[in-house]
């Protein structure tokens, strides 16, 4: 009875997090997006085709990835109606100035073979100086019809608070951040609640690092799921949308098939204990000089 009750509670919490918001990242289809970094060329074409066959309709790219044109060709080749696709791209740090911002977005659209993107993000907060100028340019791109919605990426809780003060609530539909069980996401989740800017996760498996921890496989065995699927489900039940990437057709499908089970309150709490590992991938020391300071 207790296990049944806890499962029911988790499912109700998940329903609240995913279905009572007007945020497009949290609809039944789009809460699981497919990333394209660092793919390109024929590999990207084949991988996107596999992802679409599995069921993905949300695809993520960025100017700095250098693959927007390949993504555009891949999406055009799918034969999927534009109304069913959900495309996100991100403006790179050195284009976040008035002289280049809008022109860079127009180039992104040309490469993607789209007249607009569903979401346009600022890829990183500025290394120094105020965040308002970049946000102003982002809103201008939206006003000009280049993006249906706008958001940010790699924003710290402090950045999120400043962004809310700058643009108000409900404007930024997402903050795309590194989020997985090996990081303490508590401050980000608190900031999401306080600011009204929800989270979407990348590096959802910490580039395979979470698979080194037997706890996830142990929990997965109880559900007939893999450790990776448990890690992804944990993130989803935190109320965070997912962006995953793999070139393996088996893994692409497995990453998508995480809606037919739920982790119990106890299982979620046990996975929470891994956050003391503090394994962050996107850092300046790790080779990303424009990364935010956490």
C-alpha cells in the first residue's frame, strides 16, 4: 500500500509540473528534446532521422555548434510538417551586440531553412557587464517575428533573478542548464520557482559519468529500466525538461521511453544523495572560456 501511495503521489506531482503550465517545453511531446551537439554532416542527418522515427519532435542546436545548416537539411528531409516540429537555437556570446545580433539570427534561420524558430536563447550570460542589453536584443528578435518564444541558457540563479527584474515574469520560457544527479540543482530549482523561469536540462547523463554509480542500475532493475533511463526520469520528475543526444539507435529509443514508469519518493531521495559529487562539465577550467561562474 505504501509503495502504491508513493507512486501515486509522484505521478500527481509530475502531472502538476508538466501539464498545468503554458510552457511549451512541458507538453506531452516536447518535454523530451533531442540535442545535436557535436554532430554534423551525414552523421547528424542519420541521427536526426532516427530520433524523428522514434518520436522526437523537439530539436536543439546553436550558432556555436556550427551545424545549423546540417540541422536545417536534416529537418527538411524528414517530411514532418513544420507545425509538428519544435526547433530551438541559441545566439553565441560574440553575437550578443547590437551590430551583429539580429543579422546572426537571420543567418541562423536561413541555415535552418525556417522563417522563425520556436525558441531563441541567449547561449551564455555576459562574462562581465549588465545582462540587460542582451535581453533587450533577444526581445527585439521576438518582436520582429524571428522567434515565437525566447529564453536563456547557462544562467545561474543570480542571473535568473536579474533577468526577471529586467524583463518581468512569463517572458523567458526556459533556462537551459547543465542538470543531472551529480550536481546540486536545488538553487536552480528554487530560482525557477521564484522567477517563473522553468529549467531545461542538457548534459543530462553527465556525458556518461552517472553510469558509474551502481545506485541507478539498482533502482533501474526494480523497474526493468537502465541506469540511464533512471537518471533521465529523475530529472523529469524534478520538473526539468530534457534534452538528450546519442548516435546509438538503441540509446536514442531508450532515452525517449521513460514515460511508462515513475520513481518513488524514496528512490528520488536516494538519487538526490549523489549531488555531493559536484561533477560539473561546462566550466572555464574545462575549456569553455565563456562559461558562467557557479
